[in-house]
């Protein structure tokens, strides 16, 4: 019985190796051919690492991808700083990666081993947080924008100005976010402040004054995206600053619209980074896996399963037309033109103090 | 010394010994963490000793003092609102209802609301007070209003209603128990001596139930001070309470010393307020026993 099991295991392993060889012509196996590690560990969130998203890579490379799931990359960074976390790759976002880099837990990626990185959307070529000191550290895999959302019927037409969030016409029917200092950033965008994440004291004061003045118009500050979805679905709120998942309400025949305001949207990406714990064969496997993440398969499955937008042109091209339409992914410029990138504030305590002043007022 | 006294003394020694583990756990799990919190509040983020966090409370522009005062004010309002609901219900259950089955059924119904959990109990107010909620829809159907009343939800009113709803059973149960143990013959004697039902309630029942009422007030006040759900889900934009501010310092700003300072200030000011509430309640109940609230006539004048 034991021998039979071993034989079967050998057979499966041989079949996997065979599949890897036959698939060598595909884009995303180019990097995988260098992989030799049997297991790599990926620090990521649950939505990006469902089993069917990872299975194609394992099938071709023979490398198992184990996950260390988190709701905030800081959780894994804390472990990496302490040492011995056993995490080889980390998904981090433009809103946080500066801190991870400063903590010294990341290492550069050899882009020669990630050929699919050249097929990433052009809008991500020069974005902050992917390179440090002239070296490439991250490859963006998922992106999105945060913007104004509104109930079209009650709003009385198309909204294209963030000013709607400060308009007395919608008094008592507006909602703003309570987390990540996002309302401060929206206020700064409305006031035309060029660098909302490094505001001067005067700029910050003007934003705080604006948001305090806005308070009588605001129905409530939403705490998580489910909260905003509920507010929009029940009609408590007509216009708010929101995230992409709100658009799922359209499935319930609620006419929710996504605005492309003239002041721009707040853009974010999540990228894959290698940690300092990845070395030798493990590093090669991690680079192969990173190549897979921006190949033609992962982004398509991610879009189908989780509704997130891939950064990979290869994956977009491999998507059926209805999925492209559902994700509204054919024209990234509509979202990213004039976008403000969601960065980590230069002085988080000052931003928290400012937001406290708004909440306490 | 009699044999009984010796036995009692030995018994008290055993009792003291038996209490030691509990006293030790009190020290380890309550006193030491509180001391640590107090020490942390006296530092800045670099770990240096500093009073800056306490000084920042005096900065009126920060609004922290407003939040503290709002928290204490809401706590007192919730006690008063809970008293208004719990006192008549507790009296009715303890002294009016004759059937133990009905008594148990009503208490079971009140307890059952706890099984739903605070989140569901709090969110359910949205269905009552919202734009398309029960009240607005009813008023619109009756033609009493032409537009929904927005101020019902997301503000101090909704938050206070939910807080009261979530905590008043604590006051109800303690008051009910303390009224239940009052000997009915005492009330009957008061009635025989000419006291009206209201006078008997205020001059006999309420003073005798005072320990339960005061305990219930404490049980209602403490969770109100530490409420996070109600202000976040129903409070709107200007109903922030201290617990939310503390949470944000610990988990969003990662400013643990300031979070510790706010916690210490809340504990100290909450304790003082609680003592004042207990004092006022006791005085009020004592006044009830001397001056029949129902008649307004001092007892010595009769």
C-alpha cells in the first residue's frame, strides 16, 4: 500500500514535470523554469490567494505556494522584523510599502527573471513604491481607484465634481470614509492641494476647516465598505466617497454610478515584493511566481473570482469580453488619468491628529 | 471564648486562605495592568517621561475634552433613561404580577434580546429610525410629514436610544431582585397606615430597593463609557465617544501613550462621575423616604 502511494506520488510528480516542460513556451513559465524550491510562502490577503488562483502555478512548476494571510501587511512586516517569519513574498500596497522598505524587510527583484513585468499596464511604469534607490522591488499585480459613487436617480444626473460631496443640495445624504485618513485626502483633492500626502500645516488646517464645515451635510462616516454598501442600498445616502465593491449593488438593480471627477480619483495598487527571507532556490521560485502573477492566467481568475482588476495586459487579453466589460478594464486611463496615488502620509501622527480634530468637533 | 466563636475564627482563616488566589489574580490581571497603563500614559512615543499627553487634553482645539464631557453626559442620560424604563417594570414584575409564569416569561423575553448580540440590537435601530425606517414610513403613510425626518438616525438621539436599549436590562434585573425580596407586609402596613400606592412606592419600596438601583446604575454606566458600536453605527458625525477615540489611538495612530492617557482619564473621570451619581441617587432615595414625592408633605408634618 505504501509502495503504491509512493509510486503514485512519483507518477504525479513526473506528470507535473512533464506538464512543466510542455508548457515552457508560455510566457509565465519562463521564470518558473528556474524554480527549484518545493515550497514558497506568500504573505497576502485571502481574496488574492484562493486555491484555484494558485493551482495553475503549482501544476506547472511543482512548487507549492503556502499562504500567510493578513488583513494588514504591517502584521507580516512585524514578524519579518523580528526574524524567522518564514515568509518569502509579501503583497504590499502603495499606501504602506514605504514603511516596509524603511523597516528593511524587502529585497530587490531581478526583473530579468520576471519577463511578464514588461507586460504590465503602462500607467504603472513610473509609480512610486515599486523601486527604491534605483532598484526594482515590486511588481504591481492588482489595482483600483477610489472615487465618488452616487445613486443616479436621486442625484439628478451625472456627477463629475468632488464638490458634490460638499454641496448643500445633498445635505444629510452624504457619506465619507472614516479610515486611512481618506477623507483628509479627498478634502485636499477638492481644494486642489498638489501633494495631499505631504500637506503643510496650513494646508492641513484648511482641509480640517473644510471637513468640519462639511459635517452638518454628512449623514455618517462609513467604517468599512460593507457599511457604505448598506447606506447606498437603503437610500440613506445619495452620494459618498467609496471603493469599487460598492458597484456590486448594480447586480441588485440599484442604479449606482461611479464618478470620474475632474479632480481625479485616488488610485492604489498592490504589488508583489520579495522579503529578505527568500534566498537561493526559494528566491528563484518567488520570482517565477511573481512572473505568474502578471501572466495571462492569474489576473483572469482573479477578475472572475474576486472582481479585482489585474495590471497584466496578457491577462486582460485572455479575458472573455463580458469579463472585461464587467471589470471595466479596457480603459484604465478613464480611472487613472489625473489620479492621485494613495501613498502613506509622510507624518501619520499629524494626519491622525487632524482627523481627530474633525471627528471631535 | 465559646466553641462557636473559635470555630468561626478558624473558618475565617480558611476563608482568607481561599481568597488568596482570587486576590493574586486581581493583582496580576487588574492592578498591575492598570499600573502599567498609568506608567505608559506618562511617556511620549519615544519612551521618555512626559506629561505632554495630559497637557494635550487641555488643548480645546483638539476637541478631546468635548468628547470626554459628551461621554460622561451620555452615560448619565442613559442611567436616567434606564431608570425611567426599569423602575416601573421591575415594580410591576416584583409586586404586581401574581403569576410566577408570567413573571418568568417577561424576564425571559427581556433576556432573549441579549442572545441577539449587541451588533444586531444596534443595527436594528437603522430599520426603525432610517429614511425608509418604521417611524418615517409610518409618519409618511399617515400624511403627518411630507419628507422623512433625517435627524432621527445618525446622531445623539439614535445613539442614546440604542445604548439605553442595550444596557437597561442590567438595571431592570438588579432592581427587580431587590424589590422582590422586600417583604410584602411592609408595603401592606404602609397602605394600612394611609399611604397611597405612589407614596408606598416612593417612601417604602424605592428606599428599600436602593442597593439594587445603585448597583444597576453602575452596571449601566460602565458599558456606556466603553461603548464603541453604538456611536460608530448610529452616532453620525458628531457623537464620538471616548472609547472610539482610545481605540483609534491604539490601533490607527499607533500612539499607545496617548491611548493610555485617554484611558486613564476616562477611568478617573468615570469613577468620579459614578460616585457623584451614586451619591445623588442615594440622597434622592433618602429624600423619598423622608418626603413622600406623591404628596409633597414632609412626614413629620403628618
